[in-house]
């Protein structure tokens, strides 16, 4: 008998012993647990014995596609751009961030532009959520406020 067949026979006997011990220990539930452990063991051993080259990076094509893109606004042109963009993203995820960061920013911006009436309904809390720790406002609301501020 060659080594491969001997190893296969030993593995089969070992798995059968593990399944038998699981059934003896806890009945059908033990058999299922032992089968799960044996299956995981077989997968680990199979993965360890398979030879192959190292897998390449998953997102290599995506990185090359966006490499040449430049942002529409640079930090040198508009120093507060990064903070405002970050606040807009967080306002969609967190009602707390909308209330404490984005809403005051929009209020100051509306007053500075002389358009406080353009965003009064949204800023007054018509669409505010009761749960301060819940999700933030949706993108449509932020777009609507921005569009009202940008109107001539």
C-alpha cells in the first residue's frame, strides 16, 4: 500500500472515530457537532495541501481607474471643504451628528447668504427623528436644503 492510500485510510478512520465519539457523547446533537468539526478540519487540511501562487490584490483595477481623478475642489481653494463634506456624510448616518454639526452649519450658511426662509421648514424640525441616536437625515433632505440655498 502506498503512502497516499495509507494517509487517506488513516484520515477516514480518524473521522469515523470522531463521529462515533460525538454520537456516543451526546447522541444526534453530538454527531452533528463532531461532523461540523470534522468538516472544518478537512477544509483546513485540504487548503494547506493545495499549492498555488499567491492571490493578487482584489481591488487593483479599481485603484487604477480612480488614480487620475482629481477632486472638484482642492483644499487650497476651499479650506473648509473636507470638514463640510465629512459633515454631510455623517449627517446621513447619525441624527446626533445632523443635530450638532450639520444643522448649525446650514443655519449659519443660510443666515450668511440671507436665505434663512429657504431652509426654515427643514431646519425647524419638520422631518427630524425622535431618536437622537438613530439614523440621520436622508440624502433627499440634504439635497433639498442645498438646492434652496443655491437658488438665485
